[in-house]
C-alpha cells in the first residue's frame, strides 16, 4: 500500500524537511524527502537538546567567539544534511537535493542592522562565503529591500538562491526578475541555474483572521492558499519559455497549520502536485498517520466567488507591510536567541 507521503510525492510534489536535525533528515529521507532547510530557530532547538555539546566545547576551546560558534555550528549541521541529500542532487543533476543555508538575519534587525547599501554588500559577501565549495547548498536571502537588491549579483556569481520571506506578488516579481537578470550574466551559462522562491502560506491566514474579519466563513482561511496558487501560476508562466534545463520553483513554506481545528494536512493537500513543500517534521508525521492519498490540487482554485471576495477585501499592500514587519522581527530575533543560548552554553560547559 502506498503511504500518504509517497502519494504526495507521486502527485508531483518535491518533499523537503523544515529541519536539519541529523536524525530527522535520515528518517524523512527514508520517507521520500529530497531536501531540507535551516534557520536559527532550528539550530537553537538542536543545541538545547545537548546532543552537540561536544562540538560546542571544541569550538569554544579553539577560541571562537559566540557569533563564530553560531555560524560554524550552523555550517556543520547543514553540511551533515547536505551529505544525506547529495545523492539526490547527483541523480537529478542539480534539480533537487538541496539544503538551504540562511545568511545573517541580524542584517535585518531594526536596531543593529547597518544602512541599506552596507546590508546589500554584506548579503553579497556572506552569500559568496557560505556557498563556496558546496554543490547542493542553497543560500537563503530574504525578500527585504536589501535582500532584493543583493540577489542579482549573487545569481550572477553562480550561487543557487532561495529567496525567502515572500508574501506578495510585488515581492515575488522583484525577486524573480532580479535573479533572472543575474542568471543571464553567469559565466558558467544557464545549464546549472536553479532558483526557488519561498512563499509563506499559513502566516497569511493568521493575518486575515486578525486584520480582515469581514471575510466570509467560506473565504476566511483560504487566503494563503489562493495567494500562493496565484504566484505558482505566475511562476509557471514566466519560466515556461526560457528553455532552462532545471526547474525554477516555488517553495510552499509555512505549511504547518496554526489553528488546532484545522486538519494537519490543510496546506499539504491543497498544494499537492508541483514544486516544493518544506514541511515541519510534525506535519509529515501527522500526514503519515492520517492515512490519506494525495492527488494534484495545486492548479485547482476555490470557487470563483470566494476568489473574487478575497481579491476585493484583502489589501495586498497592507498584508505585505504587516507581515514583513512581523517577518523581519521573526527573522532577526531567533538569531539573537541563538547567540544568547551559546553564551549560556559557554558558561555551563566551562563550569
């Protein structure tokens, strides 16, 4: 009997894991996952387990400061995940099998972040640094003003990009156009060009529950799905005639449900059939237990009247502004927490 996750993959979805936990990457690779993504929250949670105290002690003993320890630990964990998914990258000739590496979130901190031009330069510098020597590492850059101004140069340098923290059509189009301009300047040509665009889904529904209460019961809770399906369609259309060897894909991000009454596979089911889902480990576990079979649904919209209501009532500019304010805080604050945890680990291990 075909398992639920196997049926999801057979529908056309690439299944990635929203974690770089070594044990979970092995487990989910066996379930069919072909890639993974990382962020400071994931790294923090792994360090909290105590499983990596020996690695931390080694880095402390070598004289690294807290910031260096944070990045060297992240690099170590991402490399381990890359090793697990490298055979996929080789089998697909660079179309799958990646692990995303998030560059310095503190560049977007409202208090600590440098001026715009310095942020752009730093994104380019760090992107090149952390991509160097890696076949199946994606550099994750946010669709902020500075991030969007950096991605053209990174793409031109031949770096595989995951442009993240996208909520709106404006962000997606700016990211896509900048990456494509850069790609066309690649010295190595376009054969190995790969890019992905991470659209956050469930956070949009959290926003409309709070900010657009006038939506009908039929429309409320479907805004994130409608939004990302529109962007998926636009992405399909844009790349269709470019004659590229590798797919330029949407990552359906933030696919874990936020409301207890929603089925765990709400977004998994609605977006089945194409591109990439980065699912939290708990979502994949829940999907397996549900015992369902999935078929292509990514190109199926809700009823026309629901879509029309969403388009009429949801102000895209306000949505983007609010979610980016929240998103950049969620981007920077976890890295501060990671640095704080490393400080306390240094003291504890020394004692």
